[in-house]
C-alpha cells in the first residue's frame, strides 16, 4: 500500500458504522442519516493517521421556507447559525480542536470540519457526530411562524412526533 492509498481499515470502519454509504468519488462517503447533504472525505495522513474532511450543506432560511424572508432576518439567522455551529466543544470522542469553516451562498450554507485520528473507528464516529451536530444546531435555530418545506418540514415533523412520545 502506498502512502496516498487509503487503508482498508478505514473502508471497514465506514462500512461497519451504518450511517455512511460510499460516494462515487474514491475516499468519499455520504451520510445516510441526515436530511441534509453530509459527506466525508478520508485520506492518509502522517504516522498512520487518517484525515477526515467533513462537509454538511444546509439550506438558508429563505430556501427552507415557502414564505418570503426579509433580508435582515436572513442575515441575522445566518450569523446566529454560524456562531452556534462553530461551538463544537464536547461533540466528538477524540480530542480534536476544530476551526470550522462556514460559507453562506444564496440558497445553502456549507459547514466544513477537519480532523485527524490514528483510530479510524473513532474518526468515523466523530465525523458522524459532527454531521448530526450541524443538523441539530440547524433545527434548534428554526424560527417559528414560517411555513417550512422539505427537508426542514420533515425534520420538524419528526421532532414534534418524538417530543409527543412521552406526553401524558
């Protein structure tokens, strides 16, 4: 195996995890457990470690609603989402420090994390946890009063159903 070839142990870790499917691109996997577009690229790093690049794409507020969203509301919502999503402390099992990159476009926001780990299973677990964290942070920031479209409408419906499971 060359230094640029991904070890089989990493492929097995993704296959065993249950949340990821191989993407068309070599060394890439897509998350099957989020309503958003979550992906992970893995590549060899120094000393037998593996570098994981995690990207989650979520819709902007205006792209997630059937309603008109004022520019000032959209800008404030994006700013708040960014402040919350970069506060990743305690989400992962590893001891990685994160410096997420958040890029807002017209209809979507991309959140990117990088981590490196010697333990491929912990790295895959952490990649999945980061994707789940972005989804949860997004849902917590949803503003009441708008009519949401999928995938956000589906997430809100599932959250309501789970919230009612323990009701008296």
